[in-house]
C-alpha cells in the first residue's frame, strides 16, 4: 500500500520510496513492512519551543496493517529502547506535535547506550546548528541501516500475529540546511547501534555513502553538478 504525501514543506527536496508513507502534522516517514519499522523519517527541525512537557505517550500506529505493526509488547523486556527517529525535543511547540513523535512507527530498537548518548548528542548538535542566525531551515532525514553480511537479531514475536522487529546494525542521519543566502549544505552520519565515546566528527560520511548503505535516494529533488559534489563531500562539523 502506497500513500502519496500531501504537499508538505518537509518533502520540498524529495521523499524516498517506502511501502507506506505516513504523513503526520509535523513530520513524514516511510514505513517498511519487511523490517516492521520506518525506513526513514523526515522533518524540519522546529525552532519554536514552549513549556510543553515530553509526552511519553508511546503507542502503536494503527494506520500500519496489524501484521506489520509494532506494539509495546514487542519492546517489553527486550533490553532495547524505543528509540526516536524524529526527536521529541525537536517538536515541542504544541502538545499534539510532541505526542506524535511517540507513535511506534517513529521508533526503532536501539541499544540504550546508543540512544541515550551518541544519538542524543547528535540530535542536540543539530538543534544547535538550527539555532544559528544564518540558518533559515534545517531538514533532517534518518533511519536504520542493516548489514546483510552480519547476523540480524530480532525482538518481539508475539503469539497473536508473530511480529518481530529486526535490530538495526547502525543508523544514518542526513542534515540539509538552507541559509539566509539560499545556500544549501549537507552533513551525513552513520553511527553503529552501540555505545561510543568517539566524537560526532568520527561518524561523518558522504551523503552518497548513506544512499548506498540505506538503499535510499536522499534529497533527490535537488539536481545539478553542485548538488552532486555536495553529496560526495564529507563536510566538517559545524
């Protein structure tokens, strides 16, 4: 089942393919029936914040067919976090905006030592980038990476529908900014799904490499020789 997203700001520079596209109020994601989780999640970092508290309202996304849908029971006692793709702290202007980030379609099984440390640091660093005066908008797409020459561990396997969730070996995050001069810049990261004390700079890769590893075309609405060079570039951290 393929749903076409509405005309959204988030999809201005392209939207990758997926089995099902789920359009939320403030972000869009592409769901994989095979992996029982999102292939990618796309957002514009919201610079507007308020006193809205973190919702913590983890729940199933009933738009996804039951046989492919993750449930809270799949994560229970698994030892893995329900890791956000679109970060809760990026979407805090309204209660519903924050609450939508807790749909399980926006979750992926993450090692706690990864989710609560290096992944969280990257999310915070992107918010710092977005807060720079010269940055007009910050687009972020992220998702899981599986290495098929390595063993894949799963969690879940409920009696009612037998859903299992494969544990990603790594995650990617690609950042696209537009500044006050209309210049576009890209940074992309691939980080293994495990604890790391390394600096974020050590995980920078080209956007083209992310495309090869994820099997996705990123920012495909952008064309031309300058964009090709930008995709092949490993830009220094901001």
